[in-house]
């Protein structure tokens, strides 16, 4: 198994994850106004809480 540094991976995909979170809120709570930056920072804190610094992923998910 390969290991990925989850925080760095999420930082690398910040724009994509931020848009995805915003789309999710628009889909499930279209009448709620959210601050994308605030939501994303909360999301990062939750990742930090639920994940290890290095997470193992199956080798077939890594392309070198």
C-alpha cells in the first residue's frame, strides 16, 4: 500500500474541494447562504480530526 500525506493532498485540491462543497450545499440546502471559505476551513479541521497525517491507500489508486 502507498501512503499519502492527506493534508497536503487536500491543500493541493483546495479549489476543487471548495467548489464541490459549495455545490453540495447548493444541492441539499439551496436556500441557505454559505461562506465557501468558512465551510472549507471547517472541512479541513474535520479532516484533521478524522484522518491520520499519513493515510494508506491501495496501490492501484496511485499512478506514478
